[in-house]
C-alpha cells in the first residue's frame, strides 16, 4: 500500500517529506507541506486500499502540547454557539487515561473560546475533534475523509489480463478486479469502425489510469476488422457470429501470451472480461459455444 501511494503521488508530481507505518500497522503516515495537502487528498482518495484519510496535526504526547494544538484547530473550525465533542483514542502507556485527556483538553478549549458560547454534546455534536494518542506522537484532526472505492492495494503478483471488445462491462470488470488488488493488463479488440465510439472507448480507459500506481500501464489494441469481415461473409448461420468471434479472441490472447516481446504476459494466470455483467453491450455473446 505504501509503495502504491508513493508511486501515485510521484506520478502527479506531489512532493512528500517522509512516510511511515504505525507500530500497530493500523495507520500509514505521509508528511506534506501544507500547500500540497489538498492535491494529495485528491490523489489518496483514488488509491485502492485506502479506506479513509485525515489531514492531521502531529505533536508530542505531553498533555500541554496536545492541548495547545487542539486549541489551534478548534479556533479554525468552531463557530459561535457550536456544539462539539472530543473523540480521544489512546494506545501505549501514558501518565493519563483517555477520559482524563478528554476532560483536560475539552475544558481548555471552552476556556480559550469562552466568547463562542460552546456546548459539549457527545451524542450529536455539530463538530468533532479527534485526538489519537500513540506511543511516540499524538495526531489531532477534525476530518475523516472516506476514499472513493476502498478495496485492496494493487499487488504486482496478481496479474490478470482483461479482454475488452468495447463493452462498458469489460472495462467495469477490469476496474473491479483492480479494486480487489489485481494488476490488470487490458487488451482491446477493435470490432467496430465507428471512430466516435472508439474515441469514447479509449477515453474511458484513460480515466482508469488515475487509479493505477504504476507508470508502465499500457493499452494494447488488436484490430479484428478484416477477420470479422471474412467471418461474416463465409458464415452460414449468423447467430454463431459472436460465439466464434469470442473463440477467435481467446485464441489470439493465447498466442499473445507466448510472444517474446510481451514476456511479462507469461506471468499472467487469468483472463477476464465483462460477459457476466448485465451492462449495455456491443457484442451479445448470445450463443454459448
């Protein structure tokens, strides 16, 4: 996951100072300059394996520093007559409990913002401030931003070839496999001479690249126009057209997997398409051969 995040940030030209994994492996911390945080959030929301993210202030575990940093954040987000709650979580050994920290910090916030007429509401607060006190540092934040897709981090060992004939469901099948942590290799079989449709087709796949952490992602296109024209002219029963076309595609894929120029395809152990998804389709595959 950390490598995927690093690669996506580098692809978008977003610098970060350092990164680290929490000791309990429940959090990944990336450190940015403040000006880069909005762009980083946009990238991280598209990273498979990230379920939520929070821009946070890091400080020491002393209650004095935690209180000062929390007051700074409270001044930014709390308005007059707001209700608020502190959500304090603690892991490791400290000289205070989570409840004690919440009482001390909460009282300090109310005292420093006495002109705001703030009220504590632990059940349905208008604003929340989260404090995570860990073994070495504490993290204070007010936002928990859900990622768009969640899922699992993409792993290079999970290589799957995606056969796309221009159906929306072929692309969706590939996208859902990425969400489950697979590294996909799309092969596009061009079966229509509609240029406008082809442009949309390629454009849709380019949208998918925003979710891919690797620079080597490529679309490979195979033109089937001549083969299908010959098949159409010689086939006596047209209802078998899509089924035979499908067999031709699988035959071509099996050959591609052995071509030396595409040696990395040899590591692929599965092929998929979107034939089982009920989306609009150019090719019906109505006859099962």
